[in-house]
């Protein structure tokens, strides 16, 4: 597994610095049940508004249920299908948009995103690679899985082990080796008032 550690202004936790969204998965290596349970537990223990835990996840395991995996794969846009087909697991992350009392939970997507970040960091800690995708047919998978109207399908996620660098196909290697970058903190953080950049 080759590393793409973030070039941070100051050192941060390893699992955060090493997390990145690779696309070259080892198609021959399944994710063991213990590791899968650990990353799902990390998601489960994420904080949420009123402890509502609005996230819902649907797993599609290529080794355990190839038919369900192929259905999920077909709901990705074609560009994502080309590389995600090698991942051992696809996962749909969705959010219940209503509280238990029937009122709208406007924090549902925020909380679900936080849960998936928890999952991603635990996965990185375990040597797994996670890639979230906005490029999928949300309405189609919602229909195919008979998901209720009040549930928002937010992202599809590929989970698995990184392919050894020497085995990465030519059409992926440039993207995998590409430089990581982020906006500077001064573009993201204001001091006391909107638009007043932090020094």
C-alpha cells in the first residue's frame, strides 16, 4: 500500500493525514467481518442531534452477494463503475429526514456525513480505503430498494484494500499518484465576522 500523506501546516492524527479517496482496489481481497464491524461501529458512535442517529447504510458485498453488488454498481455513473467494480464492498449511505416524532430533522444530512467520516477514519486506521461518490443514480437505487420517501440517499461508497502500486492499471495510476491539495485555512476560517479572514 503506497501512502499519500497530507502535507499539513502542523502534524495531525495519522489516520486523518493518511486518509485519501483512492480508486485502485484489490479485487481479490475481501474485507473481513471483524474489520467491517469495526468501521460500522465507528459510524454508530458518531454524535448526532438529539442522539437521533439518522444515518442508514446498505451494504453490497461482491463476495457474499454478487447479484446485489451488481445492482448497486449499475446505479453508479459509468465513470465510477469503471473502477468501483473492483471494490469488494459498495455501501449506500442515506439519512432519515424525520425525527421519531415526525418533525423534520434538518441536521440529518450533516449527522450522516459525520458518521461516514468516522467510518472513513477507522477504515484508514485499519488499512482500508474508502471512496465516497456523489456520481450515482439516487432515484434509481431508492426505487430498487423500496426506500421510503422521507429517506435521502446521499452517497455511494467503495470500501476495500488498495491495490499494490505495481498492479494499478495505466488508466488509474496518474489519478492515484496525483498531488493532494486543499484550500488554505485563510480561505476557510473567518475571525469574528463573515469574510474577515484569520491571519
